[in-house]
C-alpha cells in the first residue's frame, strides 16, 4: 500500500469512527413492471430489442435451421464460429464453413470469421437485454465479441423474464456474464453513432416459440 493511500484510508476510518450503523436499505421495489401474459412479455422483448436496433425474427424450433441459413446467406457470411454445445440442428441448413471453438480459435482466426451463432442464458423483456453466461452453446466472451455478425437464439418462454431482478437469480455471479442490448455502438461528443466498435456490428435475434 502506498503512503498516500494509507493516509487517505486512515482519515476515512477516523471520520467514521463511532458513527452509528446505517439503516437497512429498503428493497420493497416492484420486481417487475411488465404484463404477466407470456405473449405480451415476448412482444415487449421484441419491441425493446428492435428499439436497440437488433433485428428480431420469430420462428418455431423446426424453423431455426432454415432461418439461420437464410440470415447468414443474406449477410454474406461464409464462415461461422460455433461454440461447444451448440445444437447441431441449428446449423443443419447452412452452407457456411463451421469453425468449432474447440480447441479455441486464435484471435486471428476469430477476426477472419464472419459470424457466430449462439444460444443465451436469459433474455430480459423490460430492458431488451440478452445475457450470455458462457454455458453450452454460448461460448466464451471473445467468441461473441470479435465476429461482426451475431445470431442469438432465444427460447421462449423458458428463457424470457420480465425484469433484471427476476433475471439475476438465474445467473451465477462467478460466471463470465455478457449483457447485450443491441449491436455494439458508441457515439462521439457530436452524438454521431458508430456501430461495431466494441463488438458485433449486427445482432440478429431469433425468438423461438412453440414445442
């Protein structure tokens, strides 16, 4: 510890010495604000994802492979990164070259990959946020941040929750959580928006409903 840091901490300890314990923080806020109906919850997620400039598609389990193949072809993606544990059938119709991230792809290989297809851990309707935790079918963080196109499959209703307070109990804090609200974007002091700076330029979300 540096001398200056030690002095600052000593002053803080002296200032609070003998102070009463702070009151308990009230946590009586509403855990959710969205409607209870599953259909309305999915509509809200769709609306908020689109508001963040994600491209949202709805399909059934049988339609995932065809939709993935069409989206990859429309975006000109000739190569696709595949996280371990991704269902084989999701890529069953695409002609894109698959690059399984096992053993791990190098940064140069990732940079030369057009797209990545993943699942997710949970999706939050009120904020339009998708959370990945590195589990099967999701992959490590670099896998979803380096390729310019990310196709993310969300299974509804089991992976869709209304709010952040309802999402947190489903997530393990020790896992590498990635919170995604639309494609990567930033803006300068003049508010000129630039996409693809810190992650994928394009986010395609597939909301899968039905048996």
